[in-house]
C-alpha cells in the first residue's frame, strides 16, 4: 500500500555566515532539529506557504531568495515531499511560538545538532549550494555512477564556467565534458569500499581563476585529474598539472592544516600518449582503474563536513612560502620603491598602526593619499610586512586592480622568479573577488587596496554591487568572525583609464554614507568629499606631501601644464626639471629609437627603457620600426616585458600594463588618438570607445599615466606616418615648450 504524501515547505534562513535551525517542541519528532516550515495549505503556492509558516511559528516576515531543493523521503507512516528555500529576514526577531529552541549554526558547524532524517538530506544539498562558486559539481563516486546523467553533468559544468566564472564556452568545451564523463563512467573503479570518496569538477584554484578538471578527495590525499584528448604529452599540459599541484600545496588552508598529500595526473582519454612519461604521472585507458585502486588503497573517504571544509577552504600560504616572501620584502629590489627612505613615511605608518592596534575599533577603513613618488605603495607593502605575523591564522593581503603590477611584484617577491611565492601576500583584485564571493570568510585581518580610486563601479557577479561595497561587505564578515578588520585604501587622482573605473572616489563615499559601524579615516583634502560619512576621522598624517625618492624629479606639474596647454607654466616646469637633472628628447623618425635605447644602455646600465603607448588607436605598420609587433602584452607577461623585452622595442606597454610601473627612460609615444588641433586637445573619431562614459577624460588620463612613468628622463615620440602629418601641431607645441632640437 502506497504511503500518503505530505507536502511541506522549509526555510533555510541565512544571516551573515550562519543558518537557523529549530528544535521541535511537539509531536512524533519532538526534540529533533529541523529547518522551520510546515504544510502547504490548499490553494497556496510553496512560496506563500513558507512565508505564512514562518510568520506563524517565528513571528517574522521573510524574503524568499531562491529555491534550494525538493526532498522526497519515506518516513514509516507517510511520504514527505519537502520544498526548501533560501530565505532572509525582512522584519521580526524570530520569536519561538511553537519550537522548543533555536540555534544559529555556522556553515562549519552544521553537524552540531541532531537533524531529523529528511532535514539531513537538506543539509547535504545546502553544503553543495554553499560551494557553488568553487566547483561545478561535488558528488561521491557512487552518486556519479548511479545518479548523474551525462546531460546533467555537461550542463552543470557549462553553466558554472559560463555564468559563475564568466568565461566563454563553446562546443569544444562541451565535447571535452562529454568525453570526461564517458571516460569516468567506463573506468572509475567499481568497488563498494570506494563509493563514498568525493569527486569535485571544475574546481577553482585557491590562488587564481584557473580550474582543475577533476579532483578526487580522501581524508589524506588530493588527487588532481587533468583530462586530455590528445595523442602526445605537451609541455604546456605538464606545466598545467604541475601548476595546479603547486597551487593546492602552497595556498590551500585545509590541505596544509591536515597535512594532505597532493598528486597530479594527466589523463589521456583515448590512447597511451607519446612523449616523456617521466615528467608527470600519465594515466590512460590501460592504467587508470588500477592506478586509482592502488592510490586509494588504505585511504579513508572524507565526511560530508570534511569535503565541505576542503572545497570552501580559503586562500592561505604555507608558512615557509610566506616567510620566503617576507624575506624578499626585506631584501628584494621592488619596482617603484627601492629608492624610498622609510623614515619619511613614519608618521603615516604610525597613524595606520594606531588604528590597527586599537581593540575598540572593530571595522576601520583608512584612505592614504599622496603626491607622485611620496611612497603610497611602500606604505601599503610595509603595512603588509609589519603585520604578517600579528596572528597565527590570519594574514594581511595586498590587492591591486593593476594586474601587470601584481605580476611584477609576485615574481620579484619569489625566490626564483617563477614559483610566485609573492602570491602569499600580493593578489590581483580580480582573483580576490572570485574568492570573496564564496561562502568562506577569507583569512585576512588587513586588506590593502592599491589605487582604490580606480575601484570598479560594477560587479559582474552581483549586479548593483561594486568593488567598494564588496570590500565593505567582506569586511563585515571578517569582523563578525574574527572580531576586527582594517581596510587600507591607497589613492591617487586622475588615473581612471578603464571603462568601469570612471566613478572614482564618490563610489567610496556612497558605499560608506549609511555605514556608521565603519570608522573612516581620511586626509584633510578629502574631508569635504566624505562629509556625509557618519563615523569620519580626519588625519593630516594620511596625506603624503613630499616626494621621497632620493633621485625623484616630480614631473606632475609639467604634465598637468601640458594637459592644460599652458605653455608658460609647462616651460617653467620643464626648466625646473632640467635644472634638477631630468633628461628629455623628442623625435618623429622611428630610426632614432634604437639609438636612444643604445644611449641609455651605454650611459645608464641597468636602467629600463621601452615604448609606452596608448591602447586607443591601432599603430600603423612601421610606426615604431619593422621589429614592432604591437602593444598587446598580457598581464602575466609584465615581469618578462619589464626585465627582458622592453629595450628590444618589439612590443610597447599600453597604459594598462604600465600604470603603477616606472621606467627610468620611457619612450612616450603620441600616436594620434589625442592630439593638439587649433590650440586644443582633440580626440580622433577612430579612437576606440568600449562603452566609456567620457572618452576625452579617459584619454587625458591615459596620457597623464604615460607621461608620469619616468624616473630620470624620457624620449617624446611623435611618429610621422604621412606627408599630411596629423601630429605636426602637437610636435611644434612641444618643440616650442622645450626650445631645443631633438
């Protein structure tokens, strides 16, 4: 006889990083723990029912965020069909009207209560929901074999990569997932002792946005399986698998805490591949099953809480990796800051440290501004270095939206320039945001955000949010869990060059305007702008007014006069620079460029030179000589370009690559996207406009960036591409200002 079906609803009410559990106070299941809810009445939708039930049981109005799962479960006397929803409180204080007790359970403590059987299934679904930003699918070997269909598997991977990761997905990706599914269904060991081992697909690496195809987890091992349909072992594939092993070994908190062994395998799905099998562990149809059986011999599967903790684990560097980075902080030759005297920023550091040390301040955000060369970057890096060992499990982190600068700092702060131990304390804002959107609270008590005025005004993962609100929300979670957080924002003016960076500092004002729980500290110059912020502290020590590089020559007054086309002011500033030792040339012939490079190399060995150029107009062939290939240098190639390639003039650095980096003698190139015509700066109609709100302002900022990349001097280059020379008036204006021949 079929059991009677009872249709009910349940609410998973979330608050910060906790979920509400309630204890039954009546009936057959008295004293059992459950998610609050009740029966669906005739004529009600499930959403209407859950709102009514929570109002009746807890005197609280809730907002239904999204459905989670539907549980079908047979109790002895009835069949339960329970629709579950993720919810938030709108109004009310969750007063117990029917239940015996309630508990807010952190996501790490979901097993701390004795759940009713059907609710135990909901807990499993909830854990998978919580890690939805870290992996496409988490399942056991048995579930994968018996419950996951090929179409469902491919759809889960496709949606995760496309919607969660924001990457384009094509037919080739889908074919690879179909191939992976078929291979695993055929060759995964069929052994009841292995049924409960955990599989995770498209797992996001802890230190980047890269993804591992498949992870197989036991209590003591992490087994990385990277799938290939090729017939030969390629060097890049070996490097990929080894890189994933290094990322998890070096930067994964749970792996280090539990002293887990990390293995990496390349899995060739069709043949035993040609090539050197000694470079990496290679699996194929002939040895896959036997290798996994041997690898998992004597291993114990993770519990549900253990696999959740592992998948959700935060970024955290190994102690020896972090210590190596700190030693290089102390001894290394960091771009931009190697010539700065630390004593000149002592008052600023003292002011920051006083806020960090004050136990009465739970949440603080500090803004440090300064003139070019005043040491803002050093303030940030020194704060990270000084507080690296404050707490055993919490570390400071230095974030920048400038990916090329991140690449250079990470490599410079690495023992061999390759393994990127610098990632222990230096991270791209883009990578950090992916982790910040996850369920786990990052292990950082101090967050330094360089060039904070360039914070993006939109967030691709959460419409309506921006980088300012994201960091504050993340700070809320850190303070709630660890008691204290400090965000240090380093700010400069007139450097927004990207589509989403145009809002500037008002973005921070808006984010803080209703946040009396955050103590905001600003220099005098920002007092008026931040006047609407409830808990505002003004500190003159947060403005760095003096350039403190011993060889620093401030080009900013000259650059501003150029952008204003104020000839008298520009000429005076230029003469002042020359008197202090600044060197400047101008040229229009590309044949002059190699000679300039040779001059720098012969007279200033070890100094850097290279082409810096706007990205907003395509270069004409021959504009920089026959060897030139363009200005597209990936952020991951910044260190290589800066140290090994720039002087060869094969590629130029665009404003995106060069912002935040300095060359002793850059070749600053005017290519015609922004030029002088009839006594005014004008924008070429062909200049790219990828949705910019104010292209002219952005181009002005682009040339502000290019003209301020110099430490000792520069070559101003105005390529003459035809007889009708568009840049002639621009060239003549500079010639009149400089008053010398090139």
